C-alpha cells in the first residue's frame, strides 16, 4: 500500500510539473502580436477582395461567422461565400482595433472595435466584436467571430 501511495505522489508531481512547464511556456504577449498580425491579414484580404484567402487563412475549418441580423455562417466554404457576398455588396475595407485579449494556449478571446468602409472610403458601419481564437496548423485563427454595430437601427 505504501508503494502505491508513493507511486501516486510521484505521478501527481510529474503531472503538476508538466502542467507548470506548459503554463510557463505560453506567452500571452507573443500571442497578442500573432493575433494582431492575423488581423492585419484579415484587413488585407478584404482590401484585395480575396475571399478564398480570407476564409482559408483567417478561419478554422469549423469556424462560425456570426454577423448581426443573420443566422450563423458555419464552416470555411460558407464563410468564403459570405465574404464574397459582402465584397460584392461594395465593402472595400474593414479596420480592426484590438482592445484586450485574454486566454491561454488552448484559446484566446479578443475584444475589439471595427470600422467598415465601401469604395470611395466612406465609412458605413462601426461596431464592436468578440472573437474566440484557436490554433490550427500552428496559426491563430478565428474560431468564433461575433460582431455587431454601434450605429442606430435603420427605421422605415
């Protein structure tokens, strides 16, 4: 019985040591830089009108794009189609501004603000977003993307 207790203590200490090492290795500041770089790529794909690269490089395979007043768009192919429709409607630029991020190596939450522009540089919307980031293929990608407008609701 004493050997079993000693073995359990050794296993527990080993697990704790591995967990602590893993926690020490995660650098939230580095993750924030990577996410801000991913946001610049997001903006670039919109500005260049590249819905294929937008969906492939910005969203996880099972990502959710949750725009206001619409059902969630699920999966990369559907997100690519939604992006193409947005670009076809005249959106030419989106600017993202990170307010705060928090999380760990398993996932990051980002809070930020956004501005949406159409051709000619006219701002047509501004709002806020919460994004859940997940590592996929070694890169932080949007796993859940939820945003809404700060603009007054349109009235008839």
